[in-house]
C-alpha cells in the first residue's frame, strides 16, 4: 500500500516485494552498501526503546537469568532432584535459564556457530538456491517469516532445517554447514530429551510424562544471522515475542543482544562461554496451566556484527490435530484450568497468522473465570 505524507508517496508493498524477490535477505542489503535501512524495517521509537514506552520498560543491567549446572544429574543420582527443583524454579519465575555442564563438547558448539556463519556469508547466488517461504520445504533460507504481515521487519536472516519427526535427508542440506548441523542436532536432541524429563519431574510427574505427550517429537533447527546494522536505533533484530513451541534451546555467540522481559524490565542474556540458553514456549505454559512461563523476549539490533545464534525448537508437528490443554494431574480446586483445550493446528495457525506483533498468542485461548 502506498503511504501519502508530506513527502513523496512511499509504496511499502512494492519495496517489501522487491526485497523478498531479491532472495538475498538482510545480508544482501549490507552487501549492497546501504547506509540507511529501508523504511519497512523502521520501528516506532518507543518500541525500540522498550516495548511500550521508553519510561515504561527499561533495561535492567543488574539482573542475570539463572544458570543451572547439569553436571552429575543423571537418572538416579543424588544431585538430580536438586537440579529438577532449580529448573522448576527458573521456569516458574523467569521462563529462561542457561545450562552448563550439559555434555556437549565446545568444539560442537563452535562448529555450529561457524557453520551458520559460513552459510550466511556465501555469495548471494548460492544462498538463493535455498530461498523459500513454503513452510513445507524442509530446508529453507529466508528473511522474516511474517514479512508481509508485520508493521516492521526484523534485521535478521534465517536458515531453517526441519529435523524431526521425519529424518532429514542430509543431501538437501547446504554443504557449507551440513556436517556441523547434523552433529550439533544429534547432541541437542539428546539434551532436549533430558530437559523434558527434568521438566516433568519438576512438577511432580513421571520423568517420561511430557515425552509421552509428544512434546518433543518435532524439532527444527534455525541458524539466525543478524548483520551489523547502519541504524540500530531504528529497528530490532527480533521483535518482542514468545515461542510457539514447548521449549527452545539457543546457542548464542559472544556478541549478545538477546533480552528477556522480566518484571517489566528488559534483562540482557549475557553470553556465557559453553552455556546454552533454554526458554519455555507457549505450549509448555499451556500444559503446565501457567506454572511454567513462556516469557517474551527480543533481540536488539547493533552496529557490531554479525551476530550468530542457533535455535532448536521442540514441538509436535507429527500429530497436528492432537489437542493440548492443562495437564489434569496438575489441576486442583485451588488451581483450576486457565486455558482451553486447543487443537495444535489451531494454535499454530493463530500464531503464524498474527506474526511477531508483540501480543502473547495464548491470550486468545484463556478461559474466563
């Protein structure tokens, strides 16, 4: 739609379409030498400042998200109960925590970061082969899944791998990061299973409970690339949002930029070498009846870059018509259900339709008491 103001007519739709059809993403703009970001990336000043207004939400520099040591927390160990308790506390109060001593070698973490970098820094002609907006494409490169829906695009490109439940043919993966992605995913899948057990134990359920619900059957691996931005004060790397999965494991590099909304303040998730960030998604908040928090988070834009992060989403795309709601064993007279039972496909359709618009997706499915 063309916008008319005091200056020349601005045809936003045309500019967005041209950006999409270039198939080069944000990195393509940087390679072209832009010194001012395209207008459709520009956020209102109050959004960049804090999400509501610059005085309403501030960045807390004195808070740190919890760090949980998984060392020695194998099944049957004396330390496991304490680890489950600490994870439960982090999920209830923060919705975010970092894990250390998780069993994944540093070389695997470093390899995945470098693999993501190699792909995103390929010549544009090479990356274009993987460019797609078709959700059914198991390997796809794009920029802003909600590009045509949101008010302002994010300064970020993404390479997406649909890893499970159906095995992904390695030959369809980009050679630039194929081996790194496969090795990383095998390790992260095992860690994800361990976390599902600990989440179950943290709320007093059998360790296999959430796995039996299919909470981790689907897994997607995303390699995000945030190029250095010439006008970081005007845009965001990722808008405020919560994740539409059960939980996410994130590997970030040492540049930083990830922020979590905690008690009305944006808290920087300071990179810890060797650590992985874990955050609760909307579906785990749903089934825990709000006990675990799916917390809003965002990524700031920066003149420093590129920033690389690797996200692994744990969800269920094997049985899209499965109905999820608050776990009955967790409900009591004093803890009645606060959410409806929702067919999975209905929730995901709602999330994808609204895009990263800053509104919690679960609000639509709350029960009135």
